[in-house]
C-alpha cells in the first residue's frame, strides 16, 4: 500500500503533541515523518521584572524561558500559551488567538502598565511598539531564538519520491523555510494555520492549499481529519 506521508515540521515535542490529537484510526493510514524546521533555544537574556505591571506571551515558548510568574499577570495569545503560563506560576489571561486580537483586548482593558512582551528573537505583530503607541508603555525582551533547520533527508526523499505528502505548517517563518527547501510543491497538500502562513509560501503553489478556520492546533487537526481526502490519496 502506498501510504500518504504526513510531514510534521514543528519541533519534536510539538510534533508529537499534535500526533496525540489525531484519531488512531487515521494515524494507521499514513506514514509520519518528523522534520523540524526550527530549533528553539534560550538566549540567556535576563528578564528584569522591576516596575513591570504585567507580561505578554504570544507563544508557549515564552513561559518556558521566562522567570516563574509568582502570581503576576500575563496576557496571552491562545489556549496553549495560556496553559503554559499558568503552569509556570503566572495569573494568565487568554486575550485572543492572534497578536492583533491581543493588542485590541489589552487596549480595551487599559492596564496601568508598563508591560513586558517576553518573546522570541523572531516575532510578528510589533506588539510593544503598537501598545506603546496606544499609550500603554510596553517593552520587549527576547528570551529564546528560533534557528532555521533544513528538511531531513527522509523528508526530502518523500517530497520528491512520488508519494502523496501532506504538510501542516504552523508559522509564516516555517512556511517560508519549507518553500525554500522544496523545489516543487505541486504534489504536496499544505495545511496552513492562517492566511499569513499560506502567503509565506510565496510563489510556490502546492497541489492543494487548505487553511484552518482558526489559528489553533485543534483546527489544523480538524482539517487533516475531515477535509483531506485520504481515500483518494491511498
């Protein structure tokens, strides 16, 4: 049987967490290759909380490299980030699924400030500048880096070997790297977390481009389980 290949490009812990969400009956129908396109590592940058009224986390990686919260306020993007912040001792509030939604919610809340965005080296949304421009003093500190990685030889072989491939892509930077690593996407079904992720493919056109209804891992799972025509691919 020529099983379709599911290529997961998230860091390994996130990739395995995504696999755990997929129905076992579907897992049996494809071959899984894990080929992280990003390596997450701490920068060692100290985080000065003196005078800070609350922090912002836009990724679950933020709490992982931040100090313990000690019951202090954290405004978060997405459920996973909120859960990670709570686990690290922050009094976490989820304020939307995207940076834009968080910014709007924080502006509406009008916290005293100042706030601190604890983020990665590569980020989107320019949150600190936009909130400061709205009168809520916000600074940023980069506590982790996201180093680009090449696709594994196994993933490259699958993408060029004629087997049907499905690639869920969870960030614009990952999508750009995936497109850079693949000469031809015409035989690949891409599932994008958001329109911004889809746009990051540039001039590379996959066989099919599916976009999740919401920018969440669960929405990506639903696309994989209910939209992809596995019977046709097998």
